[in-house]
């Protein structure tokens, strides 16, 4: 573009759009700031052209030039903001058609999920009892937190599913929990004998009066824990085990899935256990255990 609009000098339509986001849609100041930055970059690149003169070719050229300067994720963020702005401008009557319709973007590279090795996971699972041995936590906290970690790892539950779990959902005969996951979809999750034994021990020692509808994971006052509390206590045990502090309850699900697949579990079974609607969501875990693929190749291939 020959003439450039100074950065942060937006057309009035864009300023009204940003006010709409802040005042009517009540988006956070951080989100509105990101929208403003995307619009700043685009309109500075566009120059003095009027909003109504923007074409799909302009958007394509913008993408081509910006992908040399920005990451793909940043570029996707810019175009998402522009698409939202164009839809707003059409509703307001300042734009007759959406120039971003049909615009293609470079594909985002999906990062591989982070997970703990089996050895690291064992250390994490044992950490509440190590703290108990050193008198750094009470017996109640040690057994409850061990139960939390065992259920996470044994069943692959989401943190929201764990804090909402009741004794009625767990069939002790079969060892299977009925979990109500995303979209109110029910799935069956085997918890594993270690998690079940831990649940029995915790209930017998600390929650003998708990009924079927009582939550499994509670505070010492018998109240359900919040997801935030579980996330915070996980950090305590990560630090005690000298494990990466960026691990989260969701990444424990990654560990659960990765270890199942590394030991030969069928991908579709893992999909069912995780409650993924699409197999493609689960397939990312097939990329993380290259050691198993290499071992199979070296054992089976005549040229290995």
C-alpha cells in the first residue's frame, strides 16, 4: 500500500466496534486490547482506503505479507478479529459484504500434548504419603490428595468431573464410574483397583457417614472442593516431586492416554475413556510415543 494510516488511528467504524465490544458485549479489557491491536495492524497496512473498498484480494495480500512477519497463531488471531469486525459492520450497514468470506489461512501446527513419564507419574502419586511421613500434611489431606491423583490417573477424568464425582456414580462391583462429561454425555470409566482401594480407605477412615449422593472429594469440613483448589494442590505435589510446574489436571489426562497407548490400548477405546466426540481429537496422542514405534520396527523389520 502506498499511503499508510498512522498506527492506532482507526476509522470511526472500528472505534464504534471496539466500544460495542467493551460496553455492550462486556468483553474484558485484555480481549478488547487484542481486537484493537489486530485492527491497528490491518488498517495501518491498508492505508487510506475506505472500509467499503476492502476486497478479498486485500485480505489475501494482507495474509501473505503478515505471515512473513507473524506467527501463524498471531495471524489467525488477527483474521478472527477482522471477521468479527466485518460482521459487525454489515449489521450496522457500513459494509455490504464480508471480504473475509472464503479466505484461507495457513494451517496451525498443533503442539504435542505434554505428559509425565510413568516414572514421573509414580513419584507424583506417592508424594502425598511422603508429605504425611514428614508430618507436613494431616492424614486426612494425604489420603484425600492421594485419592485425587489416583482417580485422575486411574480414570482420566477432567477436573470438573472429579470434583463432581459422587459415590453413587461408582459401581464397586465392576470398578466402573459413570461420568457425565461435556455436553451431558455419559461415559463409563474404569478407575482401576488402586484408585478404588484408596477410595475405600479414605471413606472408611474419614467419611464413614457419606451417603451415595455425597461427593467423593471433600474438604475437612465435608464440603466439595472447587476445581481451582484441586489445581492449586496439584502444584504442591509437583513441587515436592520436582516435576514441571506447568503440569495441570488436564495434562494428567494426557499422561493417562499416552501410557494406555504405549502399552497397546486401542485408539478407539482410549477415545471412549476420554469422552472425545471425535477420534481426531484422540489421535494426537499417537504422535508422542515414538519409542514404542522404534522398538516395534527394530524387532520386526528385516533391515532394522
